[in-house]
């Protein structure tokens, strides 16, 4: 029974298949077209899906690539910034180390930049820097508007590093130095050098330290002569002149003894005083007649050689303490070498300047210096000038040593 039922089902299925096959013969073209359309649609969808997939993958790859590049650029940028910061930090540290590696001082002169004293200062700066391997440096400034006395007092107040002044200015603070202000004290440069390079120089240093100053060297202006608007060839001619001198009673006493009218005046005021006629004469080293422009008004120079002047280099205590102790001797030796250079330069220029001034129309005159010397000695006795016996002995010692 079951077998018969199964057989009937099989027959029904076969009949159904046969019917479908016939129907296909009559509408074959239409059936193929539909199938192809389905296939095309399927292919199109597949292609579209493939395009979308590829596009999506490309976009994803592009995003990944762009993101990777951005990360890489950011990394490079950050690394660059870090490197730049490191360079700046290193440069800053190097600059800071260099600043710590050396000490700089400033040296002041009232004299013009072209003067042998200022040039001597620049030579000292050069020698000090070389000797200390650059650990100590000096800036040199000439033509200070402040007078020498003002500079000295600022150094005593520890406001300036190194100042310079004539020995006559320091006499205001070290009275025993008045012996150096005497007219006709030295007969030649050798005597003058023996004094400050020997015992007398040590005595000056010791006294200066009590004022908060260290005398690190003695440059010099040398022997001074007289510059006038009128000729001075005889002692009597001094009665016709009003002359600027340093603010020092011994220099004033000398010119009073010669018969002139002396006026004490700071160095920076001299040229203006000559211009306005308040004085008709001044006195200084002959090189300064040229360097300071006095020759434009004082057309005569008289070789009086009445005084020898030193230019002291004074360092404040505060500045001195900034020099490392192990470099102090080296520093002082270099300064002394520069001082000797300045002295030699001054001697050369003093010989050369006579010809230069003569070419500019200046006339030189000789005078009886023995007569002037005696007039001054008479004034010393009359005014009762006295000098420290110990310092007088040091002067006599220098004269003996120089021969």
C-alpha cells in the first residue's frame, strides 16, 4: 500500500516536470532574456559592490595613510621642536658658562681717546686678557665728562671699577703725596720712574688701600710745559698770563712764584676757558697741546719742564675682590707691562709732536729753568711748605738709585 502511494507521487511529479518543459519550448526567448537580465543585474550589483568595497578600502587606506603621515609629521615636528629647544638650552648654558668664565672691568680716563694714556689703557686691557686666557677683560673709556676728582671719589664709593687721575688729584686724599707736586723735583725720567717703581710707589699703595683703592699701575704724563696765546721767553713774561693749573696748591704756588695768575680748573673745562678768553694759557704734557686741541688757541709753547706728573690707575676694593686670588699676580704683571709700553709710547710721541705742532704754526720757546726753579724754592720757604720726612727720604733714595 505504501509502495503504491509512493509510485503515484512519483508519476505526478514526472507529469509536472513534463508540463514545465513544454511551456519552456513555447516562450524560450523570453525566458533567456529574463535570465540574462537577472544575470546582468546580479553582475551589476556585484560590480557596484566591488566598486564600493574597493572605494571603501581605498578611502580606508587613504585615511590610514593620511593618519599615518599626520602622526609621522607630528612626530617629526615634535622632535624638531625638542631638538630646537635642546639647541637653545645648550646655547643658553654655553652663554651662561661664558659669562661666568670671565670678569669684565671698566677703566675711565678724562683724557681724549687719542691720548697716549688712553692708548696705554687699551694696551693694558689687551695684555691682561691674553695673560689671563680671557678670564679678565677691561673696557676702556676715554674723554669722561666727569673730572678726575669726581672719578676718584666714585671709585672710593665703590661705584666705578678702575679710574685714572694725576698724582696731584690724589694728594687731596693722601697729603703725604704732596712731595710729588713740587716743581723741579726730578731732573729726568729715570728718577721719576725709580720713585714710583720702588719704595715711594709702595708707600702710595699702602695709603691708597686705606681709602678703599688699589693702585695697580703708574702711567705718566711726563714733564709739563706751558702753552700760551702770547710768547713767554723771559721770566717777566709770566706776568702777562692767566693760566689754568690743576686744583693743587703747589702747582699754583709755582706759577705765582713765576709771576703768573694761576686758576685751578678741572681738565674738561680747559678748552672752553681758552675759547671764551677767561684764561690765555694752560700747562700740560706737550702731546696734550695737540691731542686736546689747545694749539688752536695757544700758538706758543715754552719748555718750562716745571713738573712731572704720573697718571695713577686706581681700582676699587669691590672690583679688586672680583679678581680670582690665583690670577692677581698675573693681572698686576700684565698691567705693569702695559704701563711700560705707555711710557715708551709717550716718549716717542713727545719727540714727534714738536714737529707736528710746528707744522701747524705753533712756535716753541726756551726759558731759563734754573731761574724758575729758584723762584719756586723761595716760595716754598716763604709759604712754609713742609713734607713728611719718610717720604722725603724715599724721594732721595730714588734719586740715588737712578744715578
